């Protein structure tokens, strides 16, 4: 599929925290650049890496004006850096926000299809999809014949026994729903090792959720 015309496309914010993942970092950024959806802005926060991640971030910042690179003065915890990365985008006038770990990647149509489903119902707080781990697909606990839009509390209940949601990078969130949790987008509980689960739970109790069966 060719890249979509970004005329009237909602802006998507992409938050990329990075720390010593030079082996995968270029793949992550290349897959962002390869998205068929083009109206996005990407903020990278380097957590004072000791490898070449900062140099790679600056290289991609120079390559595409939609990418902005930032660097922490010192290394902080991964959870704190997640909040720093998201918090930098609190004033970005984006309708949606995606968290992308620096060792993850997306299929080219990922953002385009997630935005399209979001736009069908303004009560959707997050759109999820399948997750590929090595050769294995997971987060596939829903029945494709039930539709794509669900009550968030129902999905939260089903998640107790079904594999439906995974890490932070699996979803595209509605910005104003995250701001109801924290206006500064500090939505990560830095004292909870399962902070990604907690964030998704906080979204589900506030809104509907969507699912792309891909």
C-alpha cells in the first residue's frame, strides 16, 4: 500500500525511549519512517546510553524533521525514562499517542489501521493488535467474529483469563484519555513492575477499546 495523504489526518505522537539498544535501534526507527500513515511526530529520549544510540538518534533527527532527539543528563530507571519520554509530548497537539520501545518494530500499516479504527468511535481510549514475539503471535484471545470495538471493562474482565493485551508498544492510545490519568502524561507507576498492565487497566476502566486482528 502506498503512503496515505496526510491532509486532515489526526496527528499521532510517537514516544521512543532508548538505552543501549544500538543493535535494534535503527530497525525501530526505520519501521517508523516506513509507516503508510505519515502525519506523526516522534520524540526520542536517550537515557544517557553508553553505546551509539545517541549518535543514531541525532542521525535520524537530521534525516527527518518529524523526529526530535533528547538526552537525559544521567541514566535513570527505565520506568522513570518512560515517563520522561511520554511527558515530553504532553504539549504536542496530537490526538493519539503510541509508545514504541527502541527494540520493537511495527508493520507498515500499523498506525494507519489503528487510527482508522479510533476514528470510528470517539469513546475508544486505546486500539490494540496482535503481537509478534520471535515467530509466535500472542495477544490473540478475542474472537474475530465479535467485532472490533468493545467495552473496556469487559475486556479488562476477560483479560483475567485470556491473552488480550501485552506491553506498552502494542496499542495506540487516545491522548485525552491518558491525560485524564495524568495531565503531564506521567502515566507509568514507577513502583510497579507491571506498570504496563496497570496503565492498560486504567485506560480500560475509562473507555472503550478497539482491536485490529493483525
